[in-house]
């Protein structure tokens, strides 16, 4: 039935009808709304997703607002789900918060600092003070919400193993708090956890955590499926791009600027999948709303760009030469990033698009590198 079906089934008998709420909000509904828990396809201004009728109503309200900004829900009765989001002020997490609010959900965002709390309030979300290291704060955040989206991770790669252990403990705290409640948990992962192959697909199992790659978010989360938690995983590519990007591509640019050359490893034919942050945010929302328990989804707009293409675009924009380096030479240029630069991380999102009705709509990576403020 999905998270939305469970949510509607739990509503009290006196809850006003969706048709009445829609008409009161000034939204015209010309066809009967679907039965509880059913899904429809809403086609609106560049938007086509399978969503609940209630999300349909709120999307009509929010997508008709001029510009990218969202409005807070019209009133408490218009809120669909209350969602706890970790990493809520991060590069991906802030886009997820915006996507949820625009769809009519209420958001409770985890905030470690005063600055994060202020940013959440400015976005229209509620603030929950805590951190990944504080398991009690995570358990408290789960209380009174209808679902959880976990996007937080400390990307200090000098402490990668320690940060991976912290994340696993955090997911355990969330999973234990959700046990037996049928409330969905959506967890973030990536493609570096998969065995290297031509193209990763959603059914590929992650490789076991090891000293080489200690992150175990998928395995940690999936063990709660048998304990009554509808868990799904959203895998992100190595290049989630867009305004405010501070991930791998900005580091590639910084190293090229520092060394006066933009290299690739070998012939540069290893491929990186890519997605715009706002397209990725829609995958998280759809996984929450109508994802299947135990499913893995790929937030991938571009199946794979040759890393050589990225290096060439960077070189052109910086006006520095583009060259090949060996695997042994790569660490002297890319430092900690070298193992990732040499990986083949191409991935398909065919199943995700079919299962969630998702279609990416934002600029691709090379367009962003040409037009966005990556070189300012």
C-alpha cells in the first residue's frame, strides 16, 4: 500500500475529505479522487510523478507559485506527512527539505549548530537539535513523525572509517526507534559500495564493508526490514551537482587550479554517473511516499560520463592543459580523491524511473560546469 496508504488509513474518521479540502483551497478537481492509498499520475508544469491525491493537491498549489520558492503548507490540515530529515542543511539534504515542503509535507530537520537551526527555520522547517553522534537525539527526532529520510554524512575523508562507524550507529538508532511502526526509513548510499562493473543496476548488492571501503549504510538499514520498518535506499552518484556543490567535482577543479593541469587516469574511459541535486531530491520524496520496502533506487540522470570529458571541460574552463596520468601518479595530483577518480561508477536508473515515475528535468553535469558558478 505504501507509506501514504498507511498514513491515510490511520487518519481519524472525522478528517475532512480531500475533495472538500481541495475545493476550500481553490483547487479545481474535475475527476473523482482515487481511493485511499491509491496513486495517480499528476501532469503539471514540467512535473510527472506517481503521487497520492493529497500530494497532487498540494503540488498543484505549490508548483503554481512563481519561481523556485515554496510556501509553507496552507494550514495544519494541508500537511500530508511529518518527516524527520538528517543532514537537512547539507547540499543534498537541503534540496530534499525544499522538495518535501513544496509537496505539502512538514519537515523536522536535525540541526547541530545555531546556523543550521536558523537555515531550517528560514526554509520553513521545524528544528530538532542533535547530531549523528547523539543517538538519544535521533531517537527523540523519530517520535511523532510519519517517516524518516537520512542524508547526513561527515565527508571528511581523512576520518572516513570513523565517520562510517558513526553513520552506522546513527542508522541503528533510527531503525530501532522505528521498529514495528510501519513508518518508512529512506537511507542514502552511493555506487562506490558496489562491485565495479560496466553499469550498476538497482538489484546489485553492495559489497561487504571493509578497510578499503568501510561505509555500510545499506546493510545497516536493510536489516530492519524484517523488524517491520519499510526501508528503502537511494543511491547517489559521485557527481551530485548544482548550486552550492562542494563535492568531488569542485575538488577536481581545485586540484587542477592548484597544479596547473587537469588530468585523467589512463585513457579516462572510466565513467561517472551524475544527477542534479534537485532531481535527486525528488527521488528521495518519491521513495518516501510510494517506495517499496527493501528496494534500492538510483538517483541517476546521466548513466555515465567519461572522466576524460570532465577533465577536458575543467581544463577548458581554467585554461590549463589536459593530460593522462598513470594510476601510480594520480595520488600526487588528486591526493585522497585519487581512488574515486579512477573508479568506474556508471549506473542505470531504468528501474527507478519505471517504479517511481521519475524523470530528471534539471541541467546535466557538463551544462552546469559550463554555466553554473563552479569556477568563480
